[in-house]
C-alpha cells in the first residue's frame, strides 16, 4: 500500500492529545474550518484538529462548548389522554394537548410531585410549518441522573410512567454544549482509493461498522442507511430504502425518499430522490415487482404501493403490510430465501425457470435468482413460471426527473432522510419523508426536534464527499436536532446533504477501530450497511 495511512491507534492518540488546543489544520481539503458550528451561543469555545489519513482523505474532530456548566436532569412523564382529549383512550405519549398535560400535572402535584406542563415549540422547515407540537409534563430538576432516576422510581411506585431526561437534549436554543462532531472529507482531486458501500457477507444479517471497515481493509468508515432491526419487520439488516452496491440494485426505494449516490472514485457524489420501478414477465403475462431482497408483505418505512396498509406514503419507523406482493431475490440476500405461504419461481443464471416452489423459501442455484409471490399474485406467478422458460425480471431506481438511474460497476447508493441541504440552502423535508406522522406529534418531538446522535453525508461546492458523525445522548455530547444537523452541514460547506441512520447506529471507525462514542448501552450497534473509504490502489 503506497498511501500514508495512519493507524487507528495513532489517530486516536493524536486527536486526544490535541483536543484542548486551538483550531488548526494543515490539510488543504479540510472542510470549512474557518466557519464555527452554529450551535449554542456564538462565543462558545470551539477546537478543531485535522489529520490526513491518506492522500485526499482528512479526519477533523470538532469539540464545541467544552467545559460548559451542566444542565439539570428531569423526569418526563408519559401523558394519557385526558378527560377533555379528543381521544381519551389513546395510549400514553410524550406530548398531548394542553388540557391533557395540565390535567396530569395537577394530578401529580396533588400526589406530592413537583410537576409542570411545558409547551413544546419547534422551528419551521421546508415542508412543515413548525410552531407548537404539543405539551409535555415534567417533574423536578436534578443535579444528576441518579437523582432523576430515584424520582422516576418514586413516580412508577405511585402508578405513573416516564423516563429520566437530560434537559440539554431538548433541542432548544441557547444551550452551551458540549458537542462532539467528527468529519471525514474525501477530495477526488487527490484521492486514489475507493469510496464504496458494504453490507457484509449478506443482506439479511447485521454487522458492526468497525467489522465492515476491518474486513474491507478500509481506512475509515461510517454507518449508512436505515435498515430492518426487528425480525417482525422483515430480515434484520435488510436496507429499509434504496440500496446499490458496486452497481447492483439490491433494495428498492421508500417512496421517493432521498439517497446518497456515490462512485468509487469519489467523483460525482450527489443527493437525489429515487423511486422504484419493476416488473416480471414471461410470454404475454406481466406482474408488477414490488421490491427486491426483502421479506414479502413487510415494507419497513412504508412508501410502497397503493394497496399497502396503512399507507403508501413514507412513514418512518413504521412497517406497512401487503398480503399480495411480488418480490425478487438474488444470491446476495442470504443462504436461503424467506419461507412462507405463496409461490416461488427459481431461476438459473440465464433466467430460466428450474423449479417452482409452493410454499416458498429455500436456497438458490449458483448465480441464480428467484421471484416470490404471495396472496392473489401466487397463482398468477405459477401461471407465468413454466419450467424451462425464461422469466424476465426488470427493475431499477428512478431519479427525481423520472429517468432510470444508471448504476454501472463502482456505483453505490445508500438510503436516508430527510434532506438537509439542497443547492447550498437549508432544505429539511420531514413531511415528504415520513417523519411528520398524523396524530403522533410525539414521534416528531423525539426524532426530529430533540437532540440525538446523527450521521450525515453530502457533497461540498468543491465536489468533496463529506461524512459526519455527531455523538449524543450524553451530558458531554448533546447530539443534534435535525434542524441543527442542517445548520452543521451548511457550516461545513455542504452544497447538498442528507441525514443517514443515527441514534445508536451512529459510528465512525478508522482502521477498524471505533473513534466516536456510540450511544447504545451495549456499545457499537450492528447495522445494515456502511460507507467505506478504501486505501490507495496499487
């Protein structure tokens, strides 16, 4: 290897040793180092350290607001529908109408708790007007988490439900920090490695970002798109949105949600909205193809077809269902295709039917594929798939102009949402991408408005690919709200940017070692796929 790649241990030691030093950078490709992050008060201390990992690749660590006074902890109480609520039988939620929140706060006060009802307002974004999301109920203000947990235990014993929360995670302005942000920048003018997406040995299982980075011998990597986590929602690890790996389309889009499109040369990176098109045909018969390499009937994040329940629109963290589906499978899915009721046509490497299975599920021949059909489509597929005949599978992703996205070898696509920046301007799209959910303001509150760990990606005006992680869910690393994520992306000079999977998934690895602080109690979370920066080619 000819690149001057620093080992992960070296990078960690260098970053730690200079974390308290003033901002400095000797790398010309460092992202917008002169622009402070627009987080908290303008006068907060901010340090930046930049190291070159290989030609054309830099890692910048940004720490803002270090040493700021700690904010109080509190207990946020789940609110049932009150007597004046439009739905008094609704399950408890973080936010309710003012009357329901006030009723609960009064009841808590009567039971000896220092309760208060607070209005939650959120800023307007591109497709959501913002304003009042609802009202929350909180109890007490405590110096630390242990005291908040003790009060929560007292509330539970009295018949209430809730959780301890650090008020620095609220997403409100005027907080002093701390924020911890890591930035990988790939400059195609000097980069001679590879920029790729990897899902590991197969699609249907999860791997840690650090494992994917180490297995590929990558210089660095970050977690990438949303994926199935719960087996009840499909195959854990399966991308929940568009997925292309070395030019192979292996996952359909969620509606027309945004995705990051990459080439292995790191040239031409972009953020675009992608739709899905597909069909299966033989002779004169045609069936619509709902998806590829996922469990039929389960559509994670929704955004499928008009007969899906409860909606054909994107709805984040919801699994829609459809009893009548046609889904194609490749060898990349796993050792066996999903088992269940329905019909499966198994095809050889030339696309000829070699077996028709009922029920569906089993291994594929070398180089082969299959098509599974459920419900009303099962008999239709059985009528098309005659042994020895060719079954044609046509599918692809459409760009925002309705054109088929070209995916030659070396192309990668990972799913995301919402958009953050478009053409250099803030452009946050939660309504289009399923984060504004009817009758459920608590989802927007927890997912969009509050601060969480985030992974962001995009391209700057110089054509450099930028991958960002922000730690969160700790008192010394607050995380970002989605509006703050857009502000950070713009401050780092991104022309177009998208939010990728975050929360406990947010991970950055260098040389196979994790350099950020993932928020899950168990440590680094296995994910569906990762974006990897490969070393310089020989």
